[in-house]
């Protein structure tokens, strides 16, 4: 799943960028998911005293609202971005907010100062209200998502530059490439590295749950490999160098 982030202050044009990007990604028949991060601590989407609200307040860990037009899943707890992403099966994930999480990003702002507050080595290009008065900033294009041909350019740049989400394992658990996942994102965006340089992807051990590959750190990979090899080496049919597949219907 490829992930791009749209960051900036309130009322700078972030949601418009997300809207236009979603529309264009869907034209390519991609499955697209979005996340909107809300800073309000006590925000609740469900209406107070509705039946589903009563379910949630009674202590349900997950309340599902099924209606004729949509299905809503309400988890009765806050979640960090990685936990949310693990629950999503899509080709693209567009994140509005979660400013501190190190993803390839599009910065929106009204002024140069507002852009500077979010601009970093992971920034792909600039958009938002500032695009009404500027065409480039800090050697990157400034694109107006409300102008159709520029919105098309936003989509083309995202398709060209954004890569699948890195595993974001703890620094002490990997560092196979010599960089943290955050620094690797920066290096890929800057053109100094490629997504394929993430060495955790080149392991001999792969774990899938529900058909989706789960990234596991080298230490856990070694545990899985050693224990499975120790077991199957005692079985008839064992051949060194052959691929071993284990499937568990849980």
C-alpha cells in the first residue's frame, strides 16, 4: 500500500488536495483509503444518545453501524497511525494530518512561513492557498489543486514519487540498511535511495495474515526460521534448499 501525507495548518487547502487526489486515483481503478486526523481530544463521530452511541458507552470495543448507504466501524479507543494502517487493505492511503509521522508529504499553507513550519526532506511539493500567488518554492513546484491541469499534475507527481509504506520498525530492531525508517523515507524522496534498498524486504522469511504480508523485524524472522527449520528437518520429505510454506487457518 502506497501512502502519502497532506500536512499544514487549518484552512490552508489540505482537504481540497485530498479530494482532488482521491478523484484522480480512483480514475485508475485504484482502491483508495483516507485518514483524517482530528486534534480535538473529546471528539466523537457518533450522535449522543443514538442506539449505537449507547452500545459504545456500554463498553463495546467495536461498534459497527450498518446502513443502506454505508457501514461505519467505531473503535472505542484512540489509535496511532501504524495501528490504523494495519487494518486497511487498499492500493493507496492518503493521510490528512498526523504531522509528526514520517511519510512522504504534500505541504499546504497560506504563506511561506506556514509552509516552512511543515516543510522537510520528505516534502514532495507544495499546494494550498499559497499556490494562488506562487508557482515554485524552495526548488519544488507549487500546485493549485483547484485548477484542473495542476490537480492532474499533483496526481502525476504522487504516482511517480510515492512508494509503498516502509515497515517503521523500532530503530534498535532493524537498521539493516544503516538508516532508520524515517531517514530512509527522506533518502528515497531526495533520490538518494530507492524503496528496494529497504533490506528488511529481502528476507528469506515472509509472514502473511489474511493474504496481507506483515513486515517482521530481523530478530523475529530469525526465531521463526530457526524454529520451523528445526521442526521440518525431522520430517520425511525434507530437502535442503527447497522453499517451505506453512499455512494456518486460524
